[in-house]
């Protein structure tokens, strides 16, 4: 989602008059699009601050179109916890919510902003008189107020992105989340779930299809709980069918799904729609029922296992990835062992294994983080080795098959791309096939990918 937001940020800044530079020392506006999911992401932002300070001290540049000679400005946006706002405020010239993106042109022009202060709903604790002087033009709306976040979501998602890829396009269908998993900051940084009107989504995908995009990613913190705000009967499965019916030669992918919303209707839709690919990211988070309950995940491992059985039974050649957290507060070695057993049983193709990171404002932050960093890393590495074995076992089943591969790049003499079920394949070719979908025979399996041989027509 942050990458999709960055595409909209690029579009807005170019419309204002900024031009992208590959050299940060040439910039007069530096934008940091932050993620707060883990503390390591926050630490990376702090790591950038000395560089910004040095640039401001040593590199004032002349930009006549922006008021003459001035030092580079810095702007922080993205998923920022309210607790972090004051910490970062003294380090950045602007701290702006991504949801206020349509109004950034005003925030970046203090004279215009002063005229429009009455337009904005300020948090109660921030008096308007202090707005420009103390917060220096920064603004983060109170996302606990549904009237605020729904309006802002509607406005910022209407911005046409500047796509970073010519092949694959990111299309948010919703933002925010209502689940309040005890470890997750999303409801606090992005607000409650808000779905885009189906009409807007369909128009965007139709435009992308007309431009020749080969892959459409539908995005949401909980993508399969989608419900059109203008027609509550239009759920995610029905949306997939409507997108599948749009003319064009493109694949449909989506992320991230929640097990509780993965209905039989959705499974059948994926199986029936020719453009919807056979790749599903289905976060389990833990393989132990007590830990799942502490995480406020509304399912047990048996329910998840039964769901996977239905998915594999109905969707041929499906590839299943997951997200899991190791070292959650109170997780014993036995409970971690249950997750290991679960990985061996489900046999995931890929997993995003995260070490638990305490996040302010979440319910789990109140729990004692009593699994050491060393133990978390040990568990992460152990689970990765289990995944390596099951992924290799799954990939070996692809040997001898001829698969369609969307070629994304060339590297070291190989064409590299993805299959429909999101397996990475590399193969030799005398031609540049980037952007094409040739047939490739799989000849070798590796834990994290496949090797193939180009099939001649």
C-alpha cells in the first residue's frame, strides 16, 4: 500500500511543479513515506536524519520557481503513529498525513494554507492558533473520527497515480482496517476500513487495461472484506467478476487476505475467473491457538487448515503464502513448536516471517515482551529452514510443466519473471522478452524459484 501511495505522491508533486531527481543532494524537497508496522522501519527513518541535516547545512540550492535560493525541505508521511508525531516534528519541515494528499499543494505554500485553515478538521488537542507556528505546517487528522477519514480516503484515492512500472499496476480497493489485531498499528495509522466505490475501481482498471498493463494488483489491508459503499451487496468476489469481465490481456492479483473473510463464494470465483491468478497470500500469524487468541485472530488452526484444504481442492496449481510472527509476548517454545508443526503440515510456498516488534497504542504493547531478541532470531531462522524444505518440495512438482511467465526484467543473461501462481522463473533467451508472456518449460526447482527453458512456438 505504501508503494501505491508513493505513486500518488509522485503524481501530486509533479503537478505542483517538482521534478524527480536520482541525486538526493540536488533535491529541494525530500519526502519520506514511512511504515510503522515494525520498530526497525522507524529506526531507518531516524538513520536518515543526520544525512538530511548535513544536506540542509551544506547544500542550499537556487530554485527560482520556488521562491529563489533555499535549503532543501523534508517531509514525512505514511503510516505514522500519533506518539511519533512530536518526536519527528523537530526533525522534519512538514509531517503530513497521506490522506491529506489532495491538499499538499496548500501545505507546501504557507500563505495559501493560512487562508484555508478553517477547511481542516484539527485534532482537539491542536489549537488552530498554534497550527503554523508550533507544528510548522504539519497536519495529521484524527482518524478515530469516521467523518474525517472516510472523506479523506475518498479524496486521496481519486488521485491518478504516476505508475512506477509499465507492466504491473497497484490499485487500492480499500484502506484501513476494523480488525484490531493486538500487534497491529494499521487501525491507528490508517483509520478504520473504508472501501472505494466499485465504479472508481472499475474505471481505473479499464484505463490500465487500455494502456496495456499486464498485471493488476488489488490492494487492501483486508482486501477480501471489501464492500462497495454504494452497493453493500457488491462484495470482493463480485468485484473480481466485474474486473475479470473488463476486456484486455491482463492478470489479476490481490493482497492481503484475512482467513475469516475467505468465503466459498470467493474460492469459486478465483477458480472460475480466467484472469484471476492462482496465488493467495493468507496470513496465519501463528500456529498455536492460544497465541492466536492473544493476537485477537478470530480463528483456530483447525479452521485455517480446513480453509486451506478447500482452497487447494478447488483451485488447481494454487500457490499459498502466509505471514507469521515469531516471539509474540508469552510465546513458549512449545507454542512456537506448534507453529513449526503447522508449517510442515500446510507446506506453504512462501512466508513472510517477522520477529515480534512492540508497537505503541496496540493492545499487545501492554504485554511483557519476554522473548529475547536472540530467541526471536533463532525462531525466525528455524522456521525459514522449514519453509525452505516445503517450498523446494512444492517447486519440484512444477518440473516438466510448461508455464506462462510474465517477464519483468533481464539479469545476468537471464530473463526473469513470474508465473500465474507467482513463482519466480529464470530462463535464457536470445530476444528481449520483457513485458511478454512466453511459454517456459520448467527444468529445475530451487527453494525460492524455478529454472526453465523457453518453448519455441
